[in-house]
C-alpha cells in the first residue's frame, strides 16, 4: 500500500512539474508579439459585453462567430490591466487543459500498463514544446478553445468505447456542444470521431452488432450536442452564425465537380508545408513510422483519424489558414508519444539511441521557434502564410499599443481626434481595445475605412472641435500626398512590409 501510494505521489509530482514547465515557457513574454487582427476583434467584443451585456452578449454571432471565447475572457479583463495579456492568459489556461487531456488520451491508447505513464508524460511534453501548439496557446484566438473541447470529445468517446457507460456518452455530447460553441468548424471533426467508433481495435473480435451499437451511440451523442447548439435558434442573430461558412469552405456540391482535384491537390500541398514547418522532422517520423508492431492497430486508428480530419478540409477548403489544422495535432502527438515510448523502453541500445536522437531533433526545432518568440519576433520561423498575417500585413499590430499610449498622453494636454483606417479589425479595434475604460475626455477615435484617399466630411465636421487631429494608417493604404514633416511616428514591419504611420493632419481641418 505504501509503495503504491508513493508511486502515485511521484506520478502527480511529475505531472505538476510538467505543468510548471508549461506555464513558465508559455507565460514568459506573453505579449511580445503585437496584437493580431482577430485578437483585437475578440477582445473588443468582450469589452462591449462588459459595457452592456444585454445588448452585446451574442453580438459576435453577427459576424458568424460563436461567443464562448468572448464570454470566458470577461473575468480576465478585470484581473489584468493589459487587455491583450488578459485575452492571451485565458488561452494559456486552456492550453494547460490541452496538455493534461492529451496526456490522458495517450495513456488510454497505451496497451502496456507499465508504459502508460511514460506515454502520458511524453505526450504532454510534445504538446508543450511543439511550435504549433506552443504558439496557439499564446494567442487570444478561438483555436485553442476549439482544440480543447475537441480533445475532450475524443477522450470521452474513447472512454465510452473502453467502458460502456452513459456518463461518458453524455460528456461526449456536452464537449462536442462546447466545441461547436467555440467555433463552428468543430463539425469537421465528426469524421475523426466516426473513425474512432468504427476502427476501435481494443475488442478481441470484430462484431457487426457491436459496431452498429457504437455508431448509433455516436450518432445519439453528436445529435444531442447539435440539439443543444440548435437550442439557441430563438436568437434573432442565430442564422448569422452560418453566414460566413461560404467564405472558407466550398459547398458539398463542389465534391462532384472536376475542380475538386485541383483544390485538393493545392490544399494538401499547403498542409504539408505547414506540418513540415511546425512539427519537427523527428516528431513526424515518430508519428508516421510504425516502430511498434504491437500497437500498429492503435497507430493506424490515429493516422486514419488524422486523415479523416484533413481530407474533407483539403477537398472543400476555399480560404485556409494554418491554425485550422490545429485539431489534427492531437493524432500526430499521440502517435509520436507511443512510438517514442516504445523506443525508450527497448532493451537493445540501438532503439534507445534512435529514440534519443529523434527526441533531440524535436527539442532543437522546438526551441528554434520558442526562443525567437521571446526575444526577436521578426525571426520567428513562421510558415509563409503565418508570417504574412502575424508579422507583415495590416493584420499585424506593430505600433498599435505605442500609438494608444501616445493618444492618452496627448489628450491630457490638448483635445485630440484620431481617424484610423478601417472600420473593423486591427484598426480601429486594436486602438479601442487599449483605450477601454480609460478616461477619454478630450479624445475621440473613429474608423474611416480604407484605402484613404480623402478625409470624410462627417469626420472633418466632428473633429473641428478638437485642437489636434491625427490620422493612423498603414502606408500602403494611404492615397493622400502628405508632407513627411507631418509624420509623427512610423512603425515598420519586417521584410520591407507596410509601415503603420501616425500623421498630424490638423492643418487639413478648418476650425470653427
């Protein structure tokens, strides 16, 4: 009894140590990367809910977004003075949940009871260190929350299949509902759950009757989750949730057109680029090579689940960002953890050497991403698609925080009106995010669209009552020829990308 208790304590201490490592790595310099456009939008929506929840509680649905992420961010906006840190802190907590649940899934997949804990530890460490999961656990986006709830869905599905109990089926329904309420793309995970319920290899003998029962159980669980989601249909904004689906996915009818071949090929090529960029070659080898013959069936289930997620996305994807692939990380990490555990526990030295070399390659590539995230964001080895949106395009928030502080300082001396490009996104939401619940006497900020070829008359009329008038715009969207002497500040992005420019345009505004 004492030995068992001691082993259990040791196990929990190791889990605690792994979580401490996670929080140290993930929280350090959490806001080094400037605010991203979608983060600014989600945090701004959260602030609107705080200001008037009766009016804005379901406001994100107007843009086709489910509001769970925004609701969960609310308490953290009160806990921290920096709204970006508050939003990202929630994702860090959710990431800790992902680390734990992926470890538990790995433990459930391990056949050898002596190796279960090692599989759990390695799966947790891979989740912490993988650049793909590390990055998304540090962003105030909906993807980490979606990933968490889908991981829960998979875990409870697995628990149900191993131990037929109603509670696991109900928990599967609840977690799938929460996944839908995190992001509607949770629907793309259904094929992976179907694979789990069809290709579950733990029973010693294939039984058509049991297979039918499993599929029926899954249908009932998912049906209940969808029913819970559909219970919000009474909301006037509910239909808007489905309004944006066509922006990112082709309709089902596209599967029967010849163009699907080209779409699938291009998307698969894109997916391969992302996985090669964000997953160490060592991890990919561990995920896809069948090192352990005894667990070949489990690995086949995981890889089939992986394909079941990415193939529909490849066939139907219209506009795909790398973060859409995050849910499939689960299957790669578990498969890799199973194989690495096998290599580490073999008696032959050559297997342990191979495992050690693969582990070292994972560490090298992981810290090659993690260290620049702390100290030199321009050097983060993003994929081309992510480098554009997080560092180089208008969606990257270089200078946003600095300008917001300049506004607060300036308005204390003289009244200030600021026109920004855009109506929605990094500008003006990124600025308004940092101004929330500040004393805004003598300050007004208003988006005027883009590109900016003239200052709108309604803004000119409004700004006549202000001593100073500024224009905040990305350089490639400015069509007015302004003298450089009126350029107050400029915040340039890497690789000669457009700069965020702050102009004094007081001279353009006739005073009353």
